[in-house]
């Protein structure tokens, strides 16, 4: 890696056919970003992730082919970037397991996708985990492995994915701490506020879930028919039309030049007929998509060519992944038995510390607990009505250390077979280093 460059990583789930919204909101800006100087771009087809929600093997294979062909047809240069299929990198599932062994279950319990699934079950009066696979629960760990394996500095995501980047940071930092080294770069989420969100055929956000998408490489006659079917208001030709809130205008603006957009805005004010406006929209989209459609069809007709590109991309990616995984295996003790027995980080290695964890239970109250570095519980607090109360005690402990022990006893009790001396030892260990609050 060039030390002055920034690594940016993007995953593309292989569970559907690319549509115009994918192109304007993700593919086009990502390809433009990959051409910037000082950026190393990683794009991968997340077929392992697809298996969490798609159990149709033909669909997964077909989607992988379509999405790979789409990105290549739209101008992605596999010689300039890292473009690979997730399942071709065996280091990813291996790293997933190493991270699983340091990931806190409590943190995974709070993952948005898992919580949303549990909440739906509860709302329907069912079992908390009915129909929820371990794959959904462990999704954040696999995503962390995708990111950490390649030392990504930045990961462009929507706001709903920011939590997963924070969890990747947590898992990476915990591994670094436990094994006494700087094995992982801790990534940052990049929220693209200006990314286009295109409306679909019914005016809502273009999404497969709403069945309102316009296929990216539909035949011209199909594309035109879909555009002519866009929902508009009932204003007649000659009546001024509003651009604000107009799905047609938003779509036009996503594909038109600034000059074309200004002309269309003026045409709206002058009362352009909806049929003419839709024809203009078709013309501007077709002008951009037509050359890419030809490349896409050529690629789709030659799957072996795409497979060769992905295999070459995997080999290129593994030149980064394999050496790191070898280092990680040694770090955790998966070593050649003939090698000298030694600590991973030598004299600088730090023992894992006890840790405080703050969390919310199903009763709605907030708790904290102190656990030994090996995970065994030492201290359990009573329930607090709000997180601020629980947090204030943890802040006091952080500020006063063992001196806060007497007050801590008033709101806590020893957990299981733990003894008071064990808790004091844990507090002393924490304050010899830095307190860990999670």
C-alpha cells in the first residue's frame, strides 16, 4: 500500500438485478471516486451476505453475473481497483471466526437488523428469535472481516449501516488489545449526503421492496414504456407544473447536464405536456445508458470473461489478505508446533483487562456489570430508570477508581461466586492501565 493513499471499500450484495437507482446512487459515484488520485478502491461482490436472505442458488449466481457485468459495463477498471467476489477469498470466513471469538454477544444483541427482527416477532406475539438465523445475528462480524482484512480507512455507507462500521472498529480494537499489536486499521464510516436517491415508478424511493424499479439495462422499448407509465399529476398542457416533489423532474435531473436541467425547469414553468416531458426524460437516460447497455450485453454473453476478471481480482486481493491472515493466525496461537513459544507482542504485550459493560434489559431498565477479562461476571448493578443514572456511576468510578468502591457497593452486588477481593483486584488492574467502558 502507498502510505499516502486512502483505502476505500464498498460491498455489493448479490441479491437482485441492478436498476437506475443503484446506478445513480452507488455505481456511478463509486466509479468516479475510484479514478481519483491517492485512493485505493476495493469493490467486492458480497455473495456470502446474500445467503442470509436468499436461499435460491440460481438467483444468487445470476445476480452475481448481472452485478459484475453492470459495474464493468459502467466503466469500472479492474486493473486500477481491487474487484473480487467475497466467496473467492478464504481468508474472509477465517477472519470472521477469529473476530467472533472476541466479539461481545451483548454488542451483537444491539445490532439494528437483529433487534428489528426480534421486535417484529414480539409485536406478532411470537418467540423472540423465531425465524432468525445465526447468519443474520452474525452479519456484523462478517462485515467487519470484509473491512478489516483489507485495512480499509473509509467505508461509504448509508446511515442505517453506520452502526456496523462502529462494530467493526470495536472488534478490531478489541483484537488489537487482547493480542497486543496494531493488526487492524480502524475504519471510518463515510456518509454520502449528496448521493442521489431516485424515485421509482410510483414516486416512492426506487426499491426492489416496492416493486417500482426501472431496470438499468432494459431494452429501449421497455425503458420507454416504463417511463411513459410514470405517475404524474393531472395538470393539462399549458398549465405550469411544479418541479418540487416531481419524480419525473428528479429522474431527469439525475441524468441531465446543468443546462438541460435548467431548460427542463423552464419548460415545467411554461406548462410542458407530460407526454413531452417523459419523452425528454427517456432521451436523456437513453443517451447515457445506450453505450453501457451494449457493453453489458457483450459481457453477459461471455460469463467466462467475467469469471476470469473476478479470479484475477481475487488473486490480487489475496496478496493482501493471505499475509495478514498468516500474521493473525500466529498472533492467536495457531502456529507451527516447531516454532518457538513466545508472546505475540513480546515485552510490549498487555494482558486483557476486566471491563465494564452498560446495557438495557427487557424490563426496560438500564444496568452495568463488571466482568473479568475471561468473561466471567464479577459485579452486577441494580436496575436504573435511565441510562444517565447508570452512566453517572461509571463516570464516578472512572474518576475515582478504587476510592469509589464503597459507593459502588450500594448500587451493586457480587455476581455468582465472585468475591470482594476479586472485584478490588479487577478495579486495580483497570486503573493501572485505562478503564474500559463499553
